[in-house]
């Protein structure tokens, strides 16, 4: 029996899913909203050779106010530059762990299969010769860095409590005088 995974409906944002894309201007350092994930990936894949500037957007200059401020009103993650665009027909997803410790990356294939690492990509490409034009380098599992000071206070508090509890449990029972 052939089982396919159901691809999530994009119209309903999931907890921990990325809901907004932004780029920082290389001239004025202001943050600008990027309309789509595809547009964002296009900017990101060429960032080192062609840094983003405000004047790429119609009727926008560095003199205009920023679209967004990097603050704690939302959790921010910063991508590495020059990651490849997601291959056509595939979907790259980043999922934030509930403890905000990191994101996990995976790809949904055109057949609905989820691949979580390069080994699974190799297996998928071997089983599906119609995708042999793709290279392993077209898939990247590098995840963005979470900006710690944008993590919600209640999550930081839980992390601190968990860390303190772990330290208490690590105590070996010997007392120092």
C-alpha cells in the first residue's frame, strides 16, 4: 500500500510557523517586508553578491520609515545568506520547537513525502528519476538563528526554571564546608 503524507494547508498558520518575511537594507539597515516566501528566497540566494536595498521596492527609499522593527513583538529568526532556493515542486518548511531552542528544517516533496536530511533526499532522488536533474546541493537543511531577546518572556522563564531544576538534579549529594 502506498502511503502519502498530507501537505498542510497554507491558509492556516501553525504555531511555530514563519508568517512574515523581511530583509534588512544594506544601506540604511531598516527592515522591509517581503511579500512572498518565493521573493524572500530569491533575495536570500543572491544576498552576498547582490545585497538587498530599499530601492528594490517600488516607491520605497531609505528615507521612508521602516516596515518593521526588530523587537520582541514577535520572535525573529535570522537566516544565513546564499542558501539555495527551494527546487520547483518542493516545499521547504521551518518549524520552531515548542521550547524555542531551535528550528527544524524539512522538505515536502511533490509526492507528499517529508525528507528531513540529505540522506533522505538521496533516497528520494534515487527512487524518482524524474527529479534526477536536481542536485543534492539544491537542498539545504541549515536553519536560521533565533534572536534570544525576541523569545516570549514566559518561554524564557520556563527555560530558566528548567535549567535551574537540572542544576539541582546534577548535585552529587556532597556538601562543601
